[in-house]
C-alpha cells in the first residue's frame, strides 16, 4: 500500500465528528501559531483615521475603536487563549489522573476523602474562585491558569477513578497481585495504559471547556491584560459598539464558538472512534 493510499484509507475510517473537529482545530491552531512569526498588521498599532473600518480588501475583518486590525488581534488572541487552554488541561489532567488512580485503587476511606474534596471544589462557582485567586495573588495569566486548573481537576479525577474501579478487579490485575507486583507497577504499567483512550477523549473535550472558561474570565477582565489581546476581552471591549461596528465584536465571538465546537467535535469523535461499532 502506497503512502497516499494509506492516508486515504485512514481518513475514510474517521467518523464525521472527528473530521470536522480536526479540520477546524487545525485551521484555528495554524492561525494562532502563525501569529508568532507574522500578522497582517501590528496588532497594537493605533490609527485613529482607520477607526471602525468595515471588512475590506486591506483589513479583511475590519478595525476596532482604536483603528487596530481585528484579524491580527484575533490571531494573537488565539495564541494566548490556546496556550492557556492547553496548559490548563495538561496540568489538570496530570493531577486528576494521579488522584483518580489513587482514589480508585486505594478505595475505602482514602478514596472517599479524595472524592469529597473534589465535590467541595466543584461546589465553588468558577468566577468566585477566580476572583478569590485574584484577590490573593494578582490579576495575571498565571493566576487565571491556577484557578482554571483547580476547577478542572475534579472532572479528570472522576474519569480516572471510574476507569480504575473498572479494571481494579480484572483478571490481569489479580494475576499481577498474585505475582507480587507493587501497587505502583499495577497502577502505572497495567491499569493506566488501558485508560489512555478515556483520558485522551476527556482531555480534548476539556480543551473546549477551558477555552470557553478562559474567554468568559477574560471577558470579565481577568487573565490576559491589555495591550495583549484575548478573544473574551476583545468581545468585552467591542460590545458598546456592536450596533455601529458589529464586526469588532462578532468575529472574536465567532472564533470562540468555532474553537469550542472544533475541540468538542474532536473529543466526541475520538470517543466514538474508540467504541467497538464506531462509524
């Protein structure tokens, strides 16, 4: 089989949700990464003579109330949003995996204590936790990252605990116990590899949730601070001009929506792809 035929066969096996998610996420991620090297205009260049220009051949998504190019700011804002989302999911997934594996394998009082702590964290409204973190630390990207990680840990803990309980009493685990394998070896060598599909799907869906949470927080003025752009802050700054210059608010909102849809479709597609009778 040639390389071209291999890729065609591989793509054909993917379900429609995964295909949509891959295409959209590739497009948005490529635009965001390109902003490290190139943008059509300086994203912070203020030009009062170019205020509120509608989309045109020069400024394809128009300009905002300071005459700044909306497309350039969306590209740069995307890298801040995606960077924070990826970092949040990576940290939360790592911590949640360790806690979930331990809670599921240890069981008893130790497992219950961990899960009750997770329930307590879940009971806190996300915005309230972020505001408390800002009051204790400062209003920065790191503070928002810390707050989001704390909020996201419980979901990964539950996923990994559920999977661990599923395999805890399976035949291959009992065989390892008989052979004298240590708990650490059983957990990380024999149980964790069987949960990688669940973890991957949960992590990709978690990206869409993290992007939505970051956008909501930055809309309220938390996290990325001016003059650096972020999609949520762009939406907040432009809402007062929505009727006179709708493009300055609509396009950041569209990119938030497309990015959330992209990673949600990817996560659901991966989950369905792993099912025995996935399309």
